[in-house]
C-alpha cells in the first residue's frame, strides 16, 4: 500500500513596502528596485541592468532635487542622492545601497554571472576596471561637475576648470589608444565604460572630442549604438 501524498502548504507571497508614495501597495518579494533619474549620474545603473538583461523596477524621479529630500527617501539614503538600489529577497529582507560605483560593483558581482559587462573578481582586468571606477569617483566626476556648474554660472575660472577636465579625459584617451579592442578595459564593455559613458557624451562637444580626443570620440559613438545603452538614453 502506497504512502499517502502529503501536500506542502503553499507559502504566501511576501509584500514589501518602502513607503514610496508612487507604489503605496508595495511590491511582491523578491525584487530589485532602482531609484534613479535621467541625469548623467542616474543613467549608469540603468545601463548595466539593461546590458545584462536583469529584471528590475525603475523608479524614475522627475524632480529628483525635491523627491530625494522627502522623508521616506531619506530613510533609504540619508545623503539624499540618487542612484539607490533596494534588493529585497524572497523573505522580504531588504539590502539598500547608494553610490553609483558601489552599486555597479554589487550588481555585477551578484547578477552578472556570465560577465557580460564586467570581469571576474580578483582577476587583473577586475582590478583595472576597479581602478577606473575609483578614478571616476575621485577625479573625472568632480571635475566635470565643477566645469558644468562653472559654465552654467559664467565663473571667471571656467577655462581653468575646462583644462582640468580635459586632463581627466586624457587618461581615458590614453587607455583607449593603448587598447585596440576599443574599450577602456579588456576586450568587451565593462563597468569602466559604463560609469564614464554618460559623462563623456556630455563632454564631447565642449571638449571637442572629434579633433582633440579621437579615440574617445570613436568610443562614445561605438557605445552609443549598443541597443541597451541607446534604450537608456532614448
């Protein structure tokens, strides 16, 4: 006589609420949610997620200067900046992370298992990719922000700010000149390219990439035609 089949009780789906007023009903766990905007800094994480085909909830702030100061968002990121990710597991336990460079590394390490847009941990190319992430955070990003603000406000030092920004882009120009594959690191697109492309697209005209940074100009054109990147900028 056969043993009776014991049916396992169905577990109820977990609904997680983060107090986001746009989604008062919350989201069914598990999920990955990106708080972002269509700004230069906001697009970086979208690009990586689109490149690797990872499903995610995109929460785009149209008024990011105002919305990021609302109390519910400050609980997610006291620094009041985008991007931020909320990675919620099946049990409804959230992991929240800010800062674009850190987010890119986290997503790549967890979700880009085939290394479509990154390199395997602790390989030479991984560390070269990481070097570019840190260079962007400490050098290119601040210099481009300073130049953009100075240009918008017509400050007297705008030419000096432009020259400093050009020095930062020379670092990328030299890396591209030394790499026949046409990427900043290795033989395919990586976090190094992703963190820089939105900034480079905005600097191409004022820094005259076509005449002064030919490898950068070619790189911007090449990456801009990648469907996932084109989608983010559309």
